[in-house]
C-alpha cells in the first residue's frame, strides 16, 4: 500500500495529483526549482524540496535529483504528472531500481510506445489499422523515395515525438529535404533522438482519443472518447467529451480497438489511445500516450471516474473498481486551456506578476490551476496556467456555460488567450460541430475589432471616471457634513483653517 507520494511536476497538474493523494490519506512530497519556491504546489504539499535552478533540464528533468529526493523524504512512489519526465522509460526504470513505485506503465511499455515508428509496426501486426507511412528507421534518401510512394501531402514526424515537436507538413516534394532537416534538428533538441518517419495526411480528419485504465490483474476498460480536433500548431486548445462525430456503434468499435492496443502493449495504469477519424468514419491508430492527459478532466466530468485516484489505486496493486458495463456517459463537458500568451501578438508568451485574479465559479464549473494572485509567471516553463472545465446536460448547455465562465474569468498582470477562446466559441462552425484538425489554421483567425490597445484605453478611462466620481462623492459628503453641523462648529473650522 502507498503511504507517501512524490509528485515530480509543477503547476496545475501537480496540485491536481496532490489533491487526489490527500483524499486517499497519502502523505505528499513536492519538488521545486528556484523560481518555483512560492508556487502553489509547494504550498499544498506536506513536504517540499528544492531540486535545482530554473531551467527544466537542471531541475524537473534531473532524474537522479528527483529520485534522491524521493529516497531522502521516505516516499514510496513517484507520480510524474504529464510533460517533463512522464513518458521517459529511463525515469520509470530509475524509480523501480530505487525501490520506488512509478505511477504509470512499466519502463518496457514506455520504451515501446515512446518510439512511434516501432509502435506502428506492433499495431500493424496486431491488426489495428494505421495510417499509410514508414515504420523503419530510414536514411533521408530512403525517406524521399518513400514519399514518392506515399504521396502528398504528408507529415514528417519524430519517432520519439510528442506535443507537436519534430513535426512538419509537406505539400511539395521540393520542400521535403528542408522539412526533414528542420524536424530532425527540433527532435534532437527536444528528445535527444532525431529519428524520423513519414505519415500520409488524412484530409478533413478529426483527432479522437480514448481514455483507458488497466490494472495489474489483466483488467482493461475504456472511458469513452474525447474530441481534440481544435489544435493550434499541433497543440490542443479546446477539448470536449463526448464527440459529435461518434455514434454509439462507432464508440463501441473504437473502444474495443483501444483496449486491444492496450493489451498488445502490456499496458498498465491510465493512458490514452489516439486515433484519426476521416470524414467517411474510418479510424486509424495514431499513438499511445503513456501518461495522464491534460484533458483527462472532461472524461471525469461525464463519467464520474476520478482518473488520478484510479492511477494511485492501480499503482498500489489494487484491482479496478469498474467493469466496462459500469461506465456510463452523462451530459457534455468542455475544456479550455488557459495560457499565458498574447493572442493579438502571434501568441507570444506573456510573463510577469498576477496582479489580480478572479476565477469563475457556479454550477458545472471546474478550474484547475497552479497560480494565485501575486504569483509570478516565469519564462522557463510551458505557458499553461489553468484549465477551465464546464459540464452541461447537452452540448448547447455546456457551450453557454463555458461562455459565461470565460466572461467571468479575469487575469491581470499578464496576457492570456481567453479572448481567443471566446472567439472560437462564438464561431458558427464550431457551434455546429463542423471541425477538424485544420480548423484553426485554415478557417479561423483572431478578429481585429477587439484591439487590446482599445481595451487598455477603455480601462484607463473607466478608472479616471471612477476616480472623478469618488472625488465628487467625497466633496458632496463634506458639504452635507458641513450643513449638518452647528454654526459654532463651522465657525471653529474656518478659524482653524485661517490660523
């Protein structure tokens, strides 16, 4: 049984895991870099330890440092959250070698799924449909030759990739060599592995993923699908569950396929099987994400299953509490990723101190955050500062609730992408569910009528008017006080003023 868990992460996901641990009665350990000394996850944990300078490679990516803290603190398990070391087989192996429980799949599964090209080979052998492309490690000349066979457009992808890094879309063959060079350089910098492979582009595709849970007793279930097609530069922006494109019959088919993928990979704990769905209803295996997903919250909202809690139970060796027939989907959930970036300035990251923060509340609203008023957003980490999640009986109700919540959300001191979300939610095509993975790039642009300079001027004018009203009120109050006083008091005040 677990007793103390070290959370090897920061921000909102660290807080999310710490809360689940507390509900299970587990002691918690946080780690932090120099700039995160006053972070919310540090305040929330039972114990907190410094692990190095601000740069992630010197702190949150230091396997030896984190494992050493786990030993020193007496932790018996490590939860990696997502990002950083969450899908690193070396981290899971180092944790196991140190006698610690890694809250996630085995190092062997991580190594297999972490190589996207190898995963394609394994899934093809298991009879899971995959997108036409290459599965072997090939030279640039061989990749060019394969591109002629696959046809255009196609994607160049990093075998060790994730988060859109090491990925390029090629529409013309003469651009392929430059794309290979750029993708390899980016992949080597991000993952230390420049191996690339090719995939045919599936036109008008939706990005659909299935949440799975698997214990150590050969029990595997899925929790249904999430619609993740609203993406910018291969990064998800808005997620929802369920998907308007999925019928009950297709959900059963794809769910069974996701379970088969998990069995083939000897998967344990929580994970996600990602698919592309074309306009004809054909689905293709994309990859396995061997970790908790940012968007797990929308699945929790419609199923009632606490996925993080189940992760901890599975890691402690317990059986799943649910069978497939126990999973039911109720209502609709939406998630907006709140990022510290300026949508009016090419989404440039925004840093600085949060001078004022007002988070939305009310029925069906959930905010998962790692910030607070006075917190400083640094330039060293991902720009995700919070997740805004809403639930409604129907998609229409969820959309209206999300609009209301976004209107209530106030963050001052840094720019955020809240106006971007508001424009997407007002787009008629999004409202109608007419979306695919190219929606933002090819069919949507940030409107210019809400110029932030105009908003700033409006705010200044409002403050000046409020100040003027306040001065006028103060003057009137003094006059009223003077009129209510006796002649003797007024005479005494005038004499004191003259003296």
